[in-house]
């Protein structure tokens, strides 16, 4: 189950992402926002992040205008490693090295075609573990 969260700046791209996930037969829970009316990205970043942190969802995808605000908000939730990506290499490496559990993107930064490739890369790539697990554990220890 994939948690989705966006603000008004990310709303249109999130509809493309949902259609893509539907086509792939991947389940998601949409925590909003549900229109292009102006809203506050921390609200939706927090809702989606809490669903990932609780284990209700395995991964999360976040979109706002830049991807910056919503990723900052999500990363305030304990257990969340939200990675802002604008390219497939970063999406691959943040899964392999950081075990990122949420992907954030900026709808005013990248186009829909690239965004969907980044989503695919993020969802298809596993964590390398090994020395990277030690480093991720050090990040988690900062939350204690
Ligand atoms: C909304 O105008 C915009 O500030 C928001 O989508 C995001 O880019 C914030 O980081």
C-alpha cells in the first residue's frame, strides 16, 4: 500500500501518478489534498508520513510545487526518510543507500513523464543493506 500526499501545487501531477499506479495495479491510499484550491502542504505531508511510519503503508509519494516543503514536513515524522528526487539516479540511490520510505517530487520542477519514471525507479529498487544499514541506523538513532 502506497501513501499519497500533495498540496494544490502537486495536485495535477498526483492525478497522473494515481492513473499510473492504477495501470500498474498498485494499491494506494490518497491522503489529499483533493483539489487545486490553495492549502497547506504540511497537513498532507504529515498525514501520508504517519501512514508510512505506522506501517499502514509500505512507501509514500509526496508532491508539492517544489517537493521541498512537503519533504521537510514528512521528515519531521519519526521513522520517515523522505527523499526529494528530480532524476532517476537519485531515486535509485536513495532506495539502495538510504532505504528512503517516501519519495517527494516538485510538480513545478519536473514534467509528468520524468516523474512517472522516478516513481517506477523508486518503487522497483531495493535497499542494499550492509554498510548502508549502519548509516541508516545512525540516522534513526538521532530520533531517540
Ligand atoms: C505552494 O505555493 C508552494 O509553496 C508549495 O507547493 C511548495 O513548493 C512548498 O515547498
